[in-house]
């Protein structure tokens, strides 16, 4: 969502994961607080995208960072794990803060890509 809204119009991006989970309300709401709607977006598996067609592949979990090097060229891959807010346990306010923190970390990663710092 961030990449699509922040990348130059001639850049292409896709998102996929090792496992497919529905996009939950906490995620949608965290993005809405930044003014971004996730309407029409759905989780998809890495098996549904052509990994060879990308110039850069960013993984955001330790597990993906360990699994993907077997499937892609090492020079195309950057593993930048962020703490998954789905594993957070706390009250409603703390949960919102955990999702917002993760969202902000991912936004910073996208900005670093744009600035060619990755």
C-alpha cells in the first residue's frame, strides 16, 4: 500500500507472503490513520508472483529472510525484519500503537528504497 502510494508512477511493486492471511481490521485501520485505504487488497502467496521479474525484493520477517534466498538471486534481496504486530498482546491502545509502529517502520523502508539507500 505504501509503495503504491509513494513510488514513482513508472515503478511496479507487489506484495506477497509465505503464508496467506486475511488483512485484518487493525492493519486496515492503521493505514486509514495515514490516509490510505486498503479496499480491494488481499493477501497473496509468493508462489503467485514471478520473483525473477523484480529488481529488488524486500522481506520483512526473519522467516522470509531465511526462506527466500533459496528462491531468488542474493544480490536482489534485502531482509529487513520488522516486529509483526499480530504477535503483540496488550490492551486496545497498546495494540493500536504496535500496528502504527510497524506501519511507520514499513513506510521508512519504502522511503529508503525511493532514496536508493537500500
